[in-house]
């Protein structure tokens, strides 16, 4: 993605918005490398990574660890002895777990006051800083349905119809954050009847895979792999990047992704600079095109195609603590349906 020339470089943004002491290069512990643990869908332009390394003097090592559920588990099981310095990609469906595990070091970025603070996780005391948000919705390949002369589904209820048998790919909520988002959206929509809805989808031949990349890029008919499934769990913003598709805008779940400093990190100073980096104007501007999510910072211009892509008027929302308290109960019910 080519960034507008009027955007400030990260160094300039740092000079304007961050205290001088925080802009100096190098680390008090002598480390020249900073390691970011993240999910498989993390992607930023190499020019931004290069700029971060130039401005800070650190070499950025990116370690991808599956989907957000796997990432959250990895972080939560290693409090005080992390496998990296910072973590990005834990979302509000998994946020309470690493916080309760004591796996995160509080850090209040001076850039967060420009929008990120408005998306702070409930129960968080600066352990996690919001970076982006999006709405988990079912996506439909309208072009495929037009070619097949089959009416496309328009609601979650429609997905139980025999016309869509063997045409749906879902995500495992135990390992996938959008998978958990879809599960929560059905709970918010159907309440105690949600297991009956899951049962109907399984009876209708829904395929369940571990993560978004497999579902969207490999199995979705409009994805890179031109698969066989014209219905997939993704985001309301995905159609902006995939012409001929649309999102079912009812029954969506509001998702927020966070970055945090890992407690016991070898390079805590570098981790804090990574938090600032992800909140900087250049990175926030790149998020829609790089990861198909909305920036949390204010006054960030969106691509024109995003301005023309409708967003849901209503989304299911749940507090991270509430999700954490009921997660195992809901997953047990889910497993009893899909593994029967």
C-alpha cells in the first residue's frame, strides 16, 4: 500500500507526541531485537517495519502462533517467562484470560488518548491497548450464487435452509477469534436456543476448520484458493477487499484486537515502542488494506471502498469477563453438537 505523502513518519510522530526520552534508540538491557508474538493473519507493509527498525534501532522479529485463541493460550500459560516481548492479536473474546493469568505488563501509551483508550478492554488496567476493531459477520459470495442462479442467504436463519447444504464453512471457536465471535453472535441472537441453531448448521453440512486463513483463503469460493464454499465466517469489512461478495449484517459480533507488553519480557522498552508503533498514524492508516480491520485512532482516513461498504447497525457485544466466565460452558455445548 502506498501511503499519502502528507503522513508523518513514525519518527516525526514520536517527536511530536511522545516524550523525548521515549524516542531514543537502544535498550537499557542492551538487546537489539524485539520479538512480537502475533496471529497468522498479521500483515503490515514492509516499509513500515523498516521505518520502525530505523527509528528505534531494534530489529523486529515477528513470530506467528496460529489464531487468536492459540495465541492467547500461549501467552496465558507462560506468565513471567514469555516467548516474546509484546503480543498483538488477542481480542475481546480472549482478553480476560491473559490478564487473569498475570501474563501482561501494564503500559499506558501516550498515543492511546487519541482514540485507543475509547476501546479499552473492560477489566484491563493498561495491560492491553486497543489497536483495531471490526465486526464478525457471515460473508456470502454473491457472484457465485448469481452464476448458480440460487438466491443468496440474507440472514442467519437462512443458513439452515436445504438450499445451502454443504456450502458453509465455519471456524472452531476454541482456536479462532472470529470463530468465537460467530459463536457469541449466535448466543446473542438465539439465547438458550443457540445449540439448536448450531445443530441445524451441522445437519446442513457446515464444515468447521481451525482458523480464518484456511476458511477464507482456501475454502471460500471468492478467496485466493477459489474453494468450494460460497458462505464463510469473516468480517463486515471483507467485501471491501473482495468484489462480488457481501456480508450478512444481522447477527454480527463486535471484535476488538489489542497489543500488550509481556511480563518478564527480555526487551520491555522495545515492547513499549511496539505498542506506540501500532498506534502511530502510518500503521493505523495501513490497517484496513493490510488486515481488513478498522483503526481505533481518531481522524484516520479510510480507503474509498471502505467508505462505500455498509456496516451493521447493531452488533452483539459482551464483556471479556462475562465471556471468560462462560467460555468453557459454551464450548462444551458446542463440542457436544459438532462431535456427536
